């Protein structure tokens, strides 16, 4: 059984063959059982296109394009890794590497079983459709990290639920959640399942993203899963508006200032809880360069990689300071993100009424922003 296939190093006339300038194709198993199904992602420079394949369609695609349309193709099965390579002269070589015994099977937890909020053993529909779990309820080995990450995020959700004990949450007044920059929505579907099926909490969840093909895919999954309380829409965080205010605002990996627009929206709409994993914090980095504000830290910031990390940490610190100035209790927590990058800080902010210290916090945040000569446009 093929678990995954990755095509890379396309030939120059890739567009003539497949219709677009694809740079890479990633295919992973979506479900197993009587008939394996696969989920394919076709990457151009700026877009991602999705397609579902049967087992026979996948084999035909491999036979047609491995080593021909793409000079590199790596397949992983339960027992081996198969690499198909083509050199400059077009000669195709196939290399096989045996994997460790049972390395393709779901990982065993041994005698001590982790008490996850979502347990393996019984099939969970959204995990099966997303290719993380098999039809018999086992986690696919290559997706085990993602399974743990989903559970980790649900722990954050579970921790903040007591904040709504006095909100009279009911079918008429459901817990309203907005996920800005939802992407493929692994976590959005997880939240819907956790609240609806496990916690039995009435909820209404909405996902927003710029990519139309991703949103179409998510809405198709909603129909398959009969998720009447979950919907998705194409749109921009900066211009988003809604008649009803959300109780919880989620923003995961919204790039650069998109995170700030989401935080600003959450504060303006008086969201009770904000959960944010920032990404690509370029604004402070560019401001340091523009205003020569790095002169104070010149001995520390002479290396680009250090300067980038510094700017990232400063950005998130500013966000935390600003949220505190708006009356939120803020925590900076560690969260291993979905793509295994160093961007793993989660900002958890819970609205608290503390007018006594609010003025001092606003002054402190303003002074910090000014001292670093960072634009205040988003944080006014």
C-alpha cells in the first residue's frame, strides 16, 4: 500500500504536459479499506490545487510522470521508500530503501497510553477524510505528529471553555467561533467535532481564507461530514465584517500583518478569547532597517538570521503588550505548529475587566512601540 508520493524537479515544458507550471506535487493516502483513496496537492509558485485520486489513478499518474515529467519521485509504502530519479540525459534510475520493521504502521504508545482528547481506536469521520486516520480507527504513521498537534490545540480550547460558563450558551445562543486564515482547516474541523460530538456544546464556526480552491475543498468536506454548524468563505481578514460578534477568534499562521488585523478585529468586536499563532513577522524587521532602530542592538543583530528571530519575538511581545492594554490577560504558550517550523508561539488572550490597571498598561504599550520606532497604524 502506497502511503505518500512526492514529485519534484519538473521538466521545462511542464505547462504543456499538465496545463500549469507545477513545481511540486504531494500525494498522501486519504482513506484505506476496500479501496484506497488519495489526496493530491499541486503546487505552483503562488497557488495550490487539490484533487482526489483512486488507487488505480495514482498508479497511472506515477507510471506516466515519475522520472519523465518530474525528475524526482519519492514513494513511501509500509515497508520501503522508492526513489525514481532522472539525470540530465533522461536516464531513469530506481532506488529502493527498506524501512524499519513496522515503520509504516501507526506508532504504538506502549504500556502507557497518552490520554488524548481525541482517541484512536474508533474511526473519527473528519480524521478519516483528511487522511490522518484509517477506516478502522488507526492513525497513519506519517500523520501521527499531526494527530498529536490537533490534540494539543484542542487542549487550549478545552482550557478556555470555563470562561463561558456564565454566557448562557445554548442552541439559541451558540458559542460563536471565527477562524481567520483557516487554510485546510484541520484544526477547524477538530474544534467542530470536539465541541459538538464530545463536549455537546452548541456552536457556530466560520472559517475565512483568501484561497478559493481551499475554501471550496473545505465546504465540500462540510457536506460530506454533514457539519451544519460549520461554514467557510473566501475573504480578506482586513475587510471582514459580521453582524454577530464572535466569542472566540482564532488566527493560525495568518501571514505578517494579517495577524494584527485579526487581533484588531477581535478587540473591536470584544471577543472573549483570542488564540493566535503568528507567522512571518516582517513588519518590525523592515521597520528596524528603515529607521535604523537596530543601532542600539547592532552587536547582536549583525547576522540576518538572528535579526529575523529578534524581530519575530519583538513583534509578538508588542502584540501581547497591546492586548493587555485592551483589557486581556495574555499568555505566551508553546505550540508545535502544523508544518514543523520554529513559529510555535501561541498567544492566548482572555478578556478581563480590570479598569484599574488598564491605563498603566496602555501607557506602557504605547511607550514600547514608540521607543522601537514601529508604526502604530495597526495598533491605534
